[in-house]
């Protein structure tokens, strides 16, 4: 759930409330990125930093919930993966259509349903585990 909190300074702060997930590792990763940014800044003292990792606030509230700072304009990794998978499916459909009928139109191409990364992983690993 996306929530907005009003700070004592009068500013609005937006967070994503995550339930059923331990955010302690996420918090450690954000601390690591902050340290890496400090190291890059020290190395590049006399020039503008060439590398900068965007980090954000992660606040675990307990072992199974927490708050993540909302980052406007961010693209979820799954969104990038989904677009890549759709492009690959379209290319495969075009190749298949091109081989079955030369010079055909690309309208009406049906693409395979988009699998989530976890579904794709399990669809590949499950048959391999059943072999043994």
C-alpha cells in the first residue's frame, strides 16, 4: 500500500508499506550503497562523481513488514523484464509467421502470456528436478 505521511517540517513523505516480507536485508543493501557512494566521492574528490547509486530509505517495522521510501519515476525491474519478454515473443511470432507465409502482414500477431520471473524459473527447474 502507498501511504503519505506529514512530517513535523510540514513536508509530505510517501512510502510503500510492505507486508509479509522481511526488509532487513533491503535496509542493509541501502546502507551498503550509501557507503559505496561515499567511497566514490572520496576517490573522485577533484571531479564530479562518475558513479552514483540511488539509494532510498528502508525502515523495517518488524520481522514481516516495513516501509520503503517511494521513488517517483522509478521503473520496476519486472516492468523492464516484461517489456523485454514481450519484444522477444513478438520477434518469435514474426519469424514463425514469416516462415509459414512469406510477405504476410504483422497484424493480428498473438503473443504468449507473460510469465513472472518466478514462474519462468519454476517452469524450467521443476522438470529438471523430476528427472532425478
